């Protein structure tokens, strides 16, 4: 099903900056409201609404971080050089850069994404029941971790996956300390209020390359400068166990990591059950389910993390 | 003239960590002492001796920075795509990464390196008259600036240029604000007390590639971890006009820069006139004069920067 959209991108030989349609924090659906306790404070809601992100320090304790870290490393070792479709390697070194679909590959991470400390924030912000659109671990290894260039996730999800509206949220759970030095996530406050329409057509099976180095759906430098000059750049630093929640349309990226210290995060994208994927735009072929879920879209039920 | 050295590197299939020979701050030669006023305080000398670097904020004022910045940009524009030997481009984008030999190419930068605020620090630390071993501007452009991997300058200068002893100093004059976000210089305090002997043979004309991406003279990750675990990592952040002085053997590097804001520095390497270059080691062919000076090695006389 192809529908009209206010968010055209990758169409013509031009870039554009468009206003966002729809809210950042969504009014709760009738079916959700009685079930969900208030999770965010008013100040947290305001910060998320204004900035497009919220850093919550120390949501997970040291024991939980240690268990998740060990599990993440075990996955990395067992998946290296297996040629698995879920595993993306670093350009150059071949080190494991990301593992996708971790909520299907690993029971502990399947449990993690249902933990109320993260799941209920997603339900609160999106005002509905939610499911996982994409999950992954970003390892960003020491020494060889390369940058992630600026992007809005929604631009890709809208064009390549057919996600209809900006009613999704990314949740990055820090599994190592994220410092100024090891290539932490950078976000542009306020950028989520603008849709940056990007130049250039999407090549077939673009995702196989774009998950390593993005060359399409890349925002124009002038528009990035405009956003950064207006909003500044905030670095999401924090101890392992902290969590960054950010809107699907917040412009973000990160520099490389030459320090000896990996910057590893678990990454869950929660999408509203009222925002399931349509067909990709522009006649593109849908990306596979381990990158963009189309089958497993049932509402998640909370389940506290059990080690 | 090939001499004995305590610092072997790139010889065998092994890495090693060796103790530094000789001081960090050098006793003044007899011919220098009466001419040079005390430049560094005791606290600054101690910091430089212990850490291997010293950040001096705001050595140059806003007018000086503006003039130097404009000159630097003019050079960049006039030299782009000219195929000049002094110009190194970014891997990938082809943007200007560095311009070498700026003290010969440009009168303002020739003046800058004689300014007592930097020259006298070099004379003070090296305890002798000095000359420029290498000069350059590192542009690290916004959006596309790539990382400089960890290295000790002395390792390269000793092996590829035949610099005999650790009696040289790098001086990086910040021409834009260097922030946590735009790929600032990172240094490992205390690393200057160790010589990291690196694996791998040097290919011919290595410098043509190594100035973009270093693949030889690269320190072993285990030894880097050892140095960083011991000393930590310090980021040389500062406003434009600040200056970082660091020992020729201090391990340093920087991450990429995806922000819209360039991280540009002027870079002068002062070498003691008692430490002029010998033949390169291991039968290597000497690098050209714009990379490693062999001809213009007369002692520099101070001359205040005049706009």
C-alpha cells in the first residue's frame, strides 16, 4: 500500500527542510491509558519534547550491566566470521560493528527490551502499545571503531521501510562508559522538528552498504550546519547502565573511536502498533525482517529483567 | 651517517616497550642560557615533564587568530586541486587535510613560528637554539575530517628521518575552537617516557600514504592499552588562540570530525640545533625537505607576530 506523504526524500536533485507533522509526545490511546502508570516527570517530558531526546543516568545497575556485557561479548565471539546476515563488520578492519535482531537471537536481550524501565518510557512517549521495529548491538570497538555519519533514522525508515509517521523512538542502553573520547552519540537538539529531505536515489539493497557507510539519505551539509548552529550539539555521555531515549527524527551521529575502550550500546527501536510499516516508497523492495520488522509486530508486554 | 640507537623499530615481527633515554626538559646549553629569559613557570615545567605536554590557553588574541584563520583559508582555496606536493587530501572526500611547509609558503606563518610566545617555549624546553623540522596546517574539515591514529612522532622521525634524540617539540596553535565534538587532539599523559617499538617494515615512499592513513609505525594495541590504562587520555580542548606544546615522543591521535565545525591547527615542530637529522635508518631514502628539513636548519631568531 503506497500512501501520500508530507515527507518526500531522495526524489529530485535537491535538498529541503520541511516542518514536522504531528506531535513528539503522543496523547495516549484509550486502550493504553488505564494500563500505563506515569513514567516520565513533567520536566522529562518537556526536555524530550523540546530537545528530541532524554538521557536517563544509571537505569541499570552494575550487575545487570555486567551480565549484558558478557552476553554481548559472547555473541560477538560466536558470530565473528560466520557470515551471518545479522552481523555487520567494520569497514577496513572487519571487526564486528553491529549485530542486528538481538531480541530474536538472544533471550537476555529479548528480556531487556521488555523491561519496564525502557518499555514503559516508549509506551508513555508514543501513547500506545509498541513493538520492536529494529534491535541491534553497536559495538564500536576500540582502536578501529568508525564513525556513524549524521542521519535521521526516520528518513530511512520512511523511505526504505514505509514507516508512515514519526511515532517511533530509539532507546540506546549504554553497556560501556560513553565518554568524550570513545566516539559517543551526538545529537542535535531541536532537529526532530524538521524533516531533512535528502538528495539522491536509493540503490537496490542499499542497506547492505548503508549500515557500514552511508552514502544515500545523507543530509545536505548546509542544512546540517543550520540545524547545529540553531540547536548546538549535545553529546550523550554516561556511565554504563545509562539510557538515551531519542525521537525517530532526531539528527544524530558519532565520530570514530581510536581509544582502546569500546563504546558499546544495545539499541532498541520501539514503534507504535498504530504505525506499522507500509510498503517502502518509490517502488523499493522491502528490507529484510531482521532490519525492519513486518512479522513480529504484536504489542510487547512488560517483563522485568531477570539475570 | 648511520649510528647506533637505543630505539629500534619496524625491524622484527615483534612489538616492544622501551625506556626513554635522556631528559624531557633539557639543561640549557651554555651559549643559550644568557639569552633566554625564563619562559615557563616551575609548575608548567613540572606538568610538561610529567605529562609530556602543556596546554597554554589564549596565547594569541582574537585579532591574531582572525588574521591567521583568513590566511589559512586563503591557502586552502588557492592550493586545492593543484596537485602541490605540500598538500595532503582527505581519504575519500579529497578535501584538503594538511598543507606542509607553511613557514616557507607563507610569510605570516613564517612570522608566527618566530613569535616569542611559542619559540621561546621551545628554546626553554629544548635548552638550545632551535629550527623548524616540519611545519603544517591540519585543517580537519567539518563533516569529512578523518581520524589521525595513535602515534609517537619521534618513532617516525627517528626511523624515516634519522632524528637522533628526543630533543624536539611539537607546538599546535589552535585556529578554531577545539571542542569535545570536533575531533580534538588526544594525548596519553606519561607515554613520552616509553618508546614503543612497532612491528612491520617501512615501504618505500611511505610518507605519501602515511600522512593520510598510517599503516606502518603503528603501535601495538596491547601496548596502547597499557599506556592508556596507566596514564589515561587527555583531550586538548581550548579556544582558538590556545597552544598545545608536546614532547616529540608523546603518544597522540584524534578521532574523526563529523560536526559542521572544522578543527584547524597550525603545527610547528621545533628541533634542537644539536639534534639535526642523520641519514634515515634501515637504508630508507630520506623524505623530502618539505616534510623533514635538512637544509634550512639555522637557529631561529625571535620576531613578534606583526599583522
